[in-house]
């Protein structure tokens, strides 16, 4: 049986991760380049799989991740990288300082 608190979509997974991530870590993640996300995925990917039951029953989240891979047309993506990249993209809007003219 799936835990009712598990995220069922990529957006819900992103919100769950961000809720648990301290401000300093969110800021550090926001300032990484997109190329550096692979390292982050290697560090946290297995924890995402475990915490979100990605390969062990959370079919809704897995399906949403796989749909995102199809939309991206990027064979190098895996489900955890979809979540890591989506988290990083959301932080680009809220945690990166921009020059105001």
C-alpha cells in the first residue's frame, strides 16, 4: 500500500524536496550549472528512489517522470534526474539573484 504522503507527480516531489531543504542548500543548488546536476543526482538519486518509493510501488510518480523524459526527448534522463532538474529549475525563479536596472 502506498503512503498517502508520497508525492504522485514531479511537481509534488519537487515541493516535498524543497520543503525539507534549508535555505542555504536551496541557494547552493540554484547556483549550480545545469551540467553539475548529474553530480547532485548521483548523490541524492538513491535517496529519492527510497523516500518516494519510485521503483517500489509509486507508479504515479514513476509514470509522471517517464512522461517528462518523453517530453524532453533526452535519453540521458532517468526518473530521479527529472526530479532533480525540476527542483533546480524551480529554484532558478526564486533563489537566484538577478541584476535590476
